[in-house]
């Protein structure tokens, strides 16, 4: 679930961090959502007319936060005397963050990023680089930026295992409707050559605005997964999230249950296709998508006109309620980033209080005031902060409260996957990596197993894959900052286990 570090905590995803929505403050450790930041639109501001320099282009640098390094990229375009810019934090999956002001005064440059309460100030040196500082939440960190050439790669490592045409199977771009929402969705259907009927699967992405390939940090895991499964005789439908790519609809206002409706529409569409075995269609969900898969499988036990899900595969899927997952995630990410247990405990104490308020019944404006008062109280009572730092942090509190009270966050915090898993009777494969810090394997696999046992489901397989992270890459620390640095897109052993299991289910 999209998805990360102590800096950039104010980054807002249009929906759910690497992550659907990311919600950070200086005293919060984690992210809301666990897979990818969504892009936001840019804004324009004019430069100084006396400016002797040309700022247009891409500027990148490395922000060092303790033992962790984050790549920062500013994309600057010019239209006459007006500049517009966006900012990326690729290692956090954050792209297209609007730069609210671009200012040039001689050789001095400033980028203000109001959406996350950050500001970069730099000076052009003799080599053409910007030497400067990133400021956010009362912190000030060195950040030097260099202009990227047109040939500069946008990802640190070439993704491996990603297929390219010609393909030994049929590839079709398709559209289908979520009639409940009244929107059109777009995707890609791949299926083997021949008459069939073929088993089929629908791929459901994790949190964050995702395209049909679940593209993140230069990797396309759903492209790799779809290619592998189709080569093994399984039809695969993958689609753009509502509001992404060719899909219509509003992403910002949607919740997990809306995405479940979209996924059901995909299942219904696949079941109607010639050559597809309508009685052997499953859902493979990654991260938040695994919750969606569980919801659809639970609905299958009800008397509806929808196509039934024959099996589900949960990849890095949560098994505990959203608020507990985020606390668990915060702790895992904090430890891997070198924070002490006391720092983690203190941060999660505050997180738990804020989550509790956000989940409460009542008028939103009243809840908002409680959250603002709580956060301001923590800032005021932190002796290590200067008066200036306190004011800088307080300036972000209201925006952060609004994020915490967004429909997606409030839904996610109170959403308990076990409520749906306890009604699932179809075969289930749950896979997680031992180095998954966003949905820690042991706790979540145990919760999934317990819920399925309570359902009397004896067709469930739980597997923790050694050394894999949340994206099912072989990893070192498991931190999201590694995702883009790893060449591998999807571990072969994970692909094989998914394919073997689906084919074995079909043989039953």
C-alpha cells in the first residue's frame, strides 16, 4: 500500500504513501497508505526580470537524512517571463508535487513548496550547480542541485525482467464501465493464443494513483506479472485506477470501497469475454488491492448478480485494521531508518491519539479542531524546538488535519480486512516478503491466517518469502528508498509461486 522517511513528511498524495494519501508531521513517523504518491498539478510564478540565469530544465540532488539518502528533482519550465515547476521525491514514490513559487534574484534561486511546507534556497556557483538548503518542519538540510542533461536517466537502475514486444500472446486495449460509479475504466487484456477457455485474473493495485502497470520508481510490476502469467496460460486484465491513464472518474474523493466497485466491474467484464473461463476468474491484489480482493471474495458469498471470484491472491496484503497497520508500519520504517525505540514509541503515542480522533463519530469541524489542538500542543511541549521552528511546524498543522480527515484516510483507518476474510470461502494465496516494512509479514500473515481459520477456509496458503520487500524485490534494508535503486522488478520465485498456485487451483 504506495507509500517513508522523516523528511518529506508533509508530502500529500492525491490519495494514499507509498501511500494513498501521505500524512506526515515532524513528530509523525509514518505514511498513510503504503504504495506510491500521486502527482498534483503545477502552479506558475514569475522570476525576477533582472535574472541573468536560465532556470528552465530538470535539477536533481541528494538529500541526506541520517543514514538515508533521498533523491530530489525539480522540473522547471518557462513560458515567457513565467516559470512553473513541480518537484519529485522518487525514492518515496512522490512525483508532480506543485512548486507554489519560483523566485530568482541574481544568482539566488528559491522554490517554495506550500503543499508540503517546504522551501529550497540555493545559489548558482561557477560550475553551474545550485548550492543550497532544503527547509521543512523546522529542519534545515544541505541540498545541492545539478542540472540534468537530456540523456540523464530518470531512474538509478534499469529495471530487469520487463518484457517488450513481440509477445507470444494476444494484447488488447479495452474499456469497461463501473456502472455504479458511472465511470469508464481503461486497461489491457492479455490472453493466450488458442480457443481456451482460459482461467483469468484481475490485477488490483496498491494505494496511490496507479496506472495499469502499477508503475513506480521506474518499475512496472504489473506488466511483469501479467506477462509471466499470460505466458503460462492465464488471461490477465490490468487497468488504470479511476482518474489515471485512460480511466475516468475522481481519484481524490474515492475510498477503498469505491476501488472495490471498480475491481468488481473489471471481474464482470473479464467474465463476459470469449475464451475466458467465467467460473475460474480470480483477483490478485497488491497491498491495499489485497483488501479489495478480500472484499470481492466476501461479497461472492452473497446472492448478487455480479460475477463470482473463484480465488484470490494477496500480495503484501494487510490483515489488521488500518490504524494498527500504520502504527506497525511506522515502527518498522523507523527502526530501519535508525530511530530509537523511545523515539518510535513517542511518535506512535501521538499517532494513535490522532488516529483515534480521526476515526471518531461527530462533526468534521469539531474533529478538525481536536486534531489541530493536539498537534499544536505537542509542538509547544517539545523543548528541543526553537520558537521559529514551532511556528514553522504550526503553519502546516491545519493542512495536515484536513488530510487526516479526508474520506480515504478515515475509511482506511477503521477498515479491518479480517471482517471480510472471515467470510471468504474460496482458495486464498497470501504472499509477503520478510523485508516488507510497509506491511510487515509475520503479523499480517498471522492475522490473515486467523481470519481464514475462523471462516473455516481450509484452502489457504500463507508464505513469507525470504529477503523480499513490499514490491517483491530482493532487498537489503527493505526501506522504500531502495525500491528505485534495485534493478529487479519482481522476484522470479514469487512469480513462480503465484503461477503454480493459480494453475493448481484450476486443476482442483
